[in-house]
C-alpha cells in the first residue's frame, strides 16, 4: 500500500489549545484574564500563527511575520520554480553562479555547519535522494527506489561541490555537478521565524509567540509572572494526548521533527521524510524529537539532525557543539517514552496532564 500524507499542520493544534487553556485558567487570578489572541494563516506550505494576550500586538506581529515569511518563501521555496533556490538548482553543473541574498547565505551556512557537526547525517544536498523517496516530487514511489538510481542521487549530495563565489562584490552560489539540488526544508522555517522575531523586537513588540509549522519562538511571556510560554509535547502515537510540557522562556525557540508529519508508505512500511545523510535511507527507530535552542534556525536544524543521530550520538553532538540546546527523543515503539538530554530533563514536566 502506498500513502502520502502531511500531518504537520494538524500536529500542533492541541498545543495551541494547551497554551490557550493555561492562559485563560491562570490559577489564583480573581479577575478573569483576557483571552489570548491567536491569528493563523498559511505560509511556506504550512500554517503560520502568532499569539498574544494583547490583540493589537498580535495584529502587528502578524504583519511583521507574514512579510518575513513571504520573503523567505520567495527565496528558499523548493516548490516555486522562480525562487532563488530553484534558480540555483537549475543552474547546477552549468558553470553559472546565481546571486543570493544574505538570508540565503545564512541558511546555507547553518545547513553546511550542521552537515559538518553531524558528520554528514544532516545534508542540505539530499534533494535528489529525497526526490527518489517521493518527497519534493509529484509522484510517490511504489517500491524502494532502485539501488543504482539511489546511489547516483546520493553521489550528488557532496558539499565540496558547492561553492560561494563573488560576482561584482555580491555573493553567489554555484553547484558544480548537473542534477545537484539544495533542499532547505530542515531549516528555512526556523530561520524565517528568527527574522520575524528580530523585526518584532526592533518594533518593541513583546509578550507574544511566533510559530511557523511547529517552529516556535517566544517574545516575553504569555502573562505577567508566567515566565514564558507553555508548550506541550505530544504523544506521536495518539495525537490527542500530551505526554509532557515545557516552559519556553523569553527568546527561546522550540522545534519538533516527527515521522508522523510527512511520510510515504511503501509495502506497508512507513518511511519518514527525514533521510539519513550517511546512508540515503529513511530514518527508522525514532518517532519524534523536540529541541529547545537559543534561536529557531538552530532548533529547526538540530531537531532534524538529532532525529537522524538518535539519543546517544545526539547527546554528544549537543555537548560538543550546542551546549545551550536541549533535546528529547521519543522512540518509535509504543507506549510513548521520552529520552531526555540531561539539561532537558530538568526543564521537562512529565506530570501535569489530566
Ligand atoms: P524537519 O521537519 O525540520 O525535520 O525537516 C524535514 C525536512 O528536511 C524534509 O522534509 C526534507 O526537506 C529535509 N531533510 C530530510 N532529510 C534531511 C537531512 N538528512 N538533512 C537535511 N535536510 C533533510
Ligand atoms: Mg528541522
């Protein structure tokens, strides 16, 4: 049986419900607190949302965030044939370098740094491999991709064949081999959230939450004295159940990668949309990873990398390169169990659910 689905946009809905519930049911309040305003729209192929107890802040933040998200979509979308990313991919092997923005370069650097730190597990050049597994393509495979084709596609995921050059003093990107294809699906949304968060700060907006497809970043707190924004960790095997909660502090970001978000089913087996950059095969054994990081681009890239690496190697990656980030892994076997990194364990509230 073959199936294709994208459940990411539904995945966080109960988390919002939780945020909302906690906002309106503040214990010890004698007066009924104002509702949290939540504004939602579609962007970058998923949902975007902002929240604040102050409706004016929510409105202004939506304008700020929508502008940034559109800008990043125009540059980094793998689906838009006119995006800068598509132009770079089309020019692969042609000797032509395509001028790119600072934002493009930032994302490229975050992705190639993560490739280096994860010893190849994370790789922004897996586009052709993802395509063969049915991601980023209109067609879905009916069987495991042909070995020869997979090998061929995998040989194009070579970061040394990617170069940044200068054209008239402006940065430009070149992919040396025909068929090479960049994919920023693991980091672009988090990066867009950071840009919106910075704009919001510059405009003096506070006490709000920005979200793009499950990449969240906090500004201030949900309510005075709350200390941040409460967010839930969902049971990947039961979408209606939360198995833990976390308080997202001012400035922090959280991201989740899960095998239930996007997958293909080949011969009855679920194949996650996250591919191991060391083997070109879909990652097995992990149902979900949640990361808290100082910024949303790092949280986004890390959640994907740690999904591939698993808890043991992942803990090492955090200790060696991302000491300010925390993570939890949920293995792909029921009932859902949480493996938390040392620093995450301290922050995790596993008990607070009715
Ligand atoms: P996320 O939901 O943030 O974990 O990102 C998943 C997306 O990242 C996929 O849909 C692909 O576009 C892309 N991706 C899949 N595998 C990898 C990988 N090994 N390295 C970098 N990006 C990947
Ligand atoms: Mg990611």
